[in-house]
């Protein structure tokens, strides 16, 4: 028997206690990882390919205010601008549902590929979208959720415009960071709503990264002191602006994560302390046999690290496997289009487990250090 | 009627659980083992149980605080409006900012006989324009959407719960704005006398108001026609009309709803706001989800603590058996002890939640987030209701009972002689 | 108090007979793959009012015999009658009730509940009866008085010496007024002075209260307090 097998046998002496400790650690770490991933998904804007070259232009008053369509030719003429499309929020309710479960936007169908290059459709689907006035394309996630296929009729009641419009599904797209949205034609919207001449936003692509700063200031200046002043910003800045509207939520989730970590440390540390206290007898015998305090500390630390490590394997590993190979989008009914467990998050989970292993061994180590051999041996009876 | 096997299984499980709880309650009430024994046993082992108690307390606190946030959000909606007022918006619109009421529709409606009149004979009705504007937050918190409400001169009278606390109301025809005091605390350039720019024009802040813990606490008000000019709007968003009695109210609503040309809908103002609770839903979900997930860890912790207790008191249990105490009494006793342990955690957790609320109220701390209904900032506070405290306690006790069930069974099944010999 | 002792002793003179009758009692159990014979065909009679000492080396089965008589263990075969009732035929619940009323048990390790006071410890067996609080108080005070610890009623076990703890345990074993008292190495954890005290109490209980006492011990000096000594070796009686 070596020292390590001794430690192992010791730890497994009370299998139930060991299992419960491991499970407790695993569950808390799983929860921690889940929270961190969710937080990241909510606060870090997803980057589609081509995002660095995209610009969002909205009414300076707020995104809820519309822009006049006649701004389009002015923007297109700015050097460095490659392709511009309107982007108008429809706010439609589907199938009499109470809330909106997916977003719909009216765009210029001919500019779709130019601005949002990562959006993948078959050539036939692109053609159909450009051919039919009431054509619409929908993201794969939503299509799967409602089991839609090409050719299906979709009826939406707008909460923003006083209309209910009927669309024909021309294609199902994928490849964007958020495959949940529906796109249809701005000209069809203009016609049906009777509100010609206004769009929600402009989205455009610049020719190169060097063009970006010049284009941004050109657009902002072009409409300064008009009745529809604009704010042009990069896609990333735009998304971050959205996120900052959530306000204290990030703080809140941080606080909750702290509470979870604290509870985890507390509970697991106390569990392991209890286990050690049961073994005072053995530790006293070891001390009597001549093992030094340092070696006893090593035993305790090794056991607590071991339990924490296995807990981390189960908890963090389990979360990683579940979120990487499981279809989270389907499970959350589309709330999270992606749920990625980044290496950084795995690292945090492992770090917390390591800290736990150390913290859990502190109290028992102190107790063992202070324990006199005779006192420990007394518990023999 | 189709027999859903899942439903039957679920029903059976619920039945078993309820049955066990009833049996447990009965056994404890008739139990010869005094309650003080369990209490003293929990307290004397405080060093090893305190971690579990604290863990359960945190679970309860998280649950209560998140639900208290949701309750706070719902309350600011529920608390809004005067029961005599009728709110008129476009049919089908869910947010006031996307609703349109035409000028000529306003002209028509304002002289309807069901609308109450003031002593000068003027109809008490306001035509509002609700616009979402984007303003920078204080302390570099980025920018957020804010609801700017243009109101007619009658607007203040129609909303008696809104009171001026500082400065003065705006003068119609001027580019002046009155800001909710709670909003002023969160956004820059909103002190009285300061100006901020929106829609290409500078607006001067002339006063602060208190919305009376209602949705109006999240708004800024100005003159409706000035607003239409600044934001380039021909028409209004909504109408708010006072009626003299419920009869007039009913007739007015009926009149408007049935007019096909106008395509408007009318509600009691209080009903209109009471429906705007969608933002609270994900917060409630988060609260329940987190608390449930954390409580799994807490259950393991309680289980561990109780196993340790059973292990330490094996001889005690054997002695009780020798003295004649039955196994099921020992089972109930230890299960109860787990519940007591968790109950102490629950009390601690509820106290923490109440303390958090007290601190927020005492220091006038409010939270703001994006409302799904208005698409702009909504301000709210924790609201820990007695119902939530009860839920928190039930949560804790359930965790305690589940966690200590297996250890209690083990205690009951300990063989007498071996227990007597144990260390 | 003297009157109470007198009336108790009066009652006990009425029934001078075999309080315990054991016939062909055997206990076998398996420890892993080994079959152990704890008791081998024991037959024994114990008279009411005896102070019987069971002695023998470790593993002789004396504790096993005691446990069976006290109703906390079952034999493999044979019968054991206590006051006419064959305890080997009772089920778990019946045994629990029977023990509560008819046997008092004293352990080597005292086995007091640490979080309860001396009073509460002694009261424990009475909680299983129908007595109300004041009736229980009367019984507890009598029992504590009998062992001379009335002034320590509110003390916790950790505030008592070993000898005092054991005397509280004796009080507990008396409180339901059982006819039979069994003691498993009652002086094993006591110094010689306390041991003497405790044995003296047991003796007094027998001579003045007419209790039948069965004590397991391996201390020959303790055995001198008894009225009869039996030796067990490898599960069999030897003289």
C-alpha cells in the first residue's frame, strides 16, 4: 500500500458521504456554469461573419422613431458604402399568441445578400424571395419550432401598424448568429400599411474597415439639423447599446452567481470538515505513529482536492457535454439561439473547484494541527 | 376521456407525497418524543449545521428577492391609473408609443356626453403623445430608452396620483419638461434648471414629480403639442378621459369599441396598466429556476448534515429503541429535525430578504430595466409580500423534509444492539 | 419515601416465583462466512428478587443472553418467559411496549441523552405511557430521590460525574416501576469509588424494593454484590 492508496481508501471509507459531497459540488458547479453561460449569451453580442463591416443607422431620438425613406439615396452616395437596406420592425403576433415569439423585419430583398452575407439560402430560395411580393424567409430555429416548410402561409397581426398581413414562406435560412427572425419585403409593407415613405432603420455594409470611421461621421453629418437626425454606429456598438438598456440585470446575475459560489463553498467545506472530524481517530493514530503535521495536512488536502476535482469533472464536464451536444435552442423554446460553454467559463469552474478544495481543507487542518494525540486517541472508545 | 399515463403517474406521486406529509404530521403531533429534543439537538450541533442553515437561507433569499422584483414590477403596473379614467388607444397596439389616435378622432371624442366636465364646462380629457427617446444614464451606465409623454393641460388633473415635489409644472407652449424624481436620479442633465437635447431641440427641466409608485415614475412629461412639433408627429398616441360614473364609463367604452371606422379600443385606465406585466414573467421564471437548482445542492447538504447527526447519535437512537420508542416515531422525529433545521434557514433567508428590502426603501434605492411592454426604462423596487415570505418558508421546509428523509429512514432502521455498541 | 419503599417491598413479597424461565435457548448468527454459536441450548430459571450476576470471558454470550431476556434480541430457538410471557413470540411493536413497562436497562456507557437534563432523561420512558405531566413529575422525582440525585435534576449529563450519570441511568430504568432490571457492565466505565456507590444502589433496590436484577460483569469484586453468580463459556453454562 502506498500513501496514495491509503488516501484513496480513506476517502472511500464512507462512500455515501463521499458521493454526497461530490454531488453537492457537482450540482453547484453545474449551476454556476449555466449561469455564466447565460450571462455571457445575454451580455455579449454575437458576432456574425461580416459584422465588423456593418453599420446600424437609427433615428437619433431613439430606435423607436422612424426614418424617412428619402434618406436612402443620400446614404448610398457616400463613398465607402457598399450596400444599404431598410430594416423595419413589424412587431407581428403569430397565430393569436399573446406575445411575440419571433421578430419580423421588412427589408430590401435585393440587398439581403449584400448586407447580411452570412445568411444562407439556396439560390432558388433567393430567387423566390425576390420574385414574389408577399414572399418571406424565416430562420431555421423558428421554422423548426412551428414546423414550417417552404410554401406555407404565414399570417401576422402587427402591433405597430394597423394591419394584418399574409406572407408566403419562400425559404428557410441559417448561418446567422440568431436564426430566429423573419424577413419580408419593405415594398409589400409600404403598400399594405398605407404608410409609405418611412422605414425603421438602415443597415449597411462598408467596403472596408478603413472606410468605417469616415462613413460613420459622413452619415451622422448628412442628416444633422434635419427633422430626422440619425445615429450611425458599428453593429457591435449598436448591440452593446441594446444590452446596456437591460440596466442592473448584469449586476443582479453577478450577485446571484456570488451567492451560488458562496453557498457552494460553504456547504461543501462544511461537508468535508464533517468527514474529517470523523477521522480524528485515524489521524491521531497516524500522529502517534510519527507522521508529521505537514504530512497530515497533505492527506487532508489531497482528499478534499480529490473530491472537489471529481465534483468539477461531473458538474463542469456535465454542463459542457450537455450544452455542447444538446440542443439548447430547442429546450428553451428558442430563448437562447446559442449556448456556448467557452474555455474561459470552463476555466472559472475549475478554478472555483480548486479554491473549494483548498478552503474545505482549512478548518480540518487547523483542528488536526491543534489536536493532541491523547485527545484524538480517546475517541477510540 | 383519454387516460394520460403521465398524468396518472404525476397524480400518484402527488398523492403519495401528500399522504406521507399527513402521516408525518400526525405522527409528530402524537409523538412521545418532545420537540425540545430536536430543537436542542439542532442547536447543540450548530457548528456543523450552520453551513447548511446558511445555504438554505441563501436559497430562500434568492427565491424571495427575485420574485420580489417581479412583484415590484407588477405593482408599479397594478398601482397605476385612476378608476374613473378611460384609456383609448389604437386597436391592436400593445405599446402606447406605437398607438396612433388621429387629431380628428380626438376632436370627435372629446365632446362625447359621457365624458365628465370641470366647473368651467370643459371636458376632462387629455390627448397624449408617447414617444420613446434615448438618453444617457448617470455614472456612465450607457444609454437607455425613456418614455416621454406629451400631455394636454388636463393631463395633470386626470392623474391625481402624480404630485409635483419640486420646481413647477411646465407651461403649455414652452419647451419645458417635468421629470419623475426617480428617473432624475438615474439620467444625466435632469436636475431642475438643466437642459437636455432630443429631437434636435433643447428641453428645459422645470420640475420633478412623484408618480406615487406607479408606472408614471418611469416617465417624463411635457406639453403634448410641443411634443408633436419636436418629434414631427401629426397625431396623438392615446386619449385619457374622465367619466362621472361607471354607467357613463360603460357607455363610452361601448361607443368607442363598436365604431368600426375609428378602430380604437377603450379600457379602464387601471385595467390597461394592470395588463402590462410581461416583463415580470422571465424574472419570476428565473427566480423559481435558480431557487430550485440551488435547492438541489441544499438538499444534498441537508442530507449530509442529517446523516452526520444520525451517525453521531447512533447510541442515542439505540437507547430510545430500548426504552420502547417505536421505529416510526424515530423516523418522524429525525425528519422533523431536518425540517426544523431548514426552517431556521428559511427564517434567516426571509429576514435577509426583508432586510434587503428595508435597506432599499430606507435609502430610496430603485432598480431600472427595459420593460417589454413600453420598450423603455421601467423603475421598480423590491416588494416582499407576506405571500412570498410564506412561499420561502414552505420552500425551506420542503427542502428540509426531502433532505432528511433518507437519513431519518436510516435512523429508524438501525439495529438496536449494534447501535448500543457504537462509538 | 420510606413508606413508598415499604409498600413496594410488600408487593414484591407476594410473588416469590420464577420471574424468568429459559428453556433450550440457542442463538446462532453468521459473521461473513463463519457461523457463530453465541448461546448453546441454555436452560435457566431466575427467581423473583434475585440479584443474578452473569460472568464469563469475552465472547461467552453473556451479553447476548441478557439482551434476549430484556427483549432487545431474538434467539434462534428456544423460549424465554418473563413473568409468564414468552418474549420470543412477541413482535417488534409488542416488544417495544413490553420493554417500556417491564424492563429497566442500565448500560456500561450510561447512554443518557446529552441534550436532555437528568430530569428529562428519567422522564423519557414515561412519555410512552398515558400519564399526564404532573403524574410523570411525581414518578421522576421518586426515582431521582431513590438514587439520591434529586438536587441534580436540572443538570445536563456533561455536568455530572460518571457515577452520578450512571445513577441517573438507574433512576431512568426504574421510573416505569418494572419488575426486572438488567445491567450490562454497569461499573465498567467507573472508578472504584463510584462503582461501589452504584452497586450499593442496585443492592438496595433489590433488598428494599424487591427488584430482580440481572447483571453482566467481568469484575469479580462486582459479583460479590450479587446473590448468585452464573458462569458462561462459549455459549454454555458452566458452574
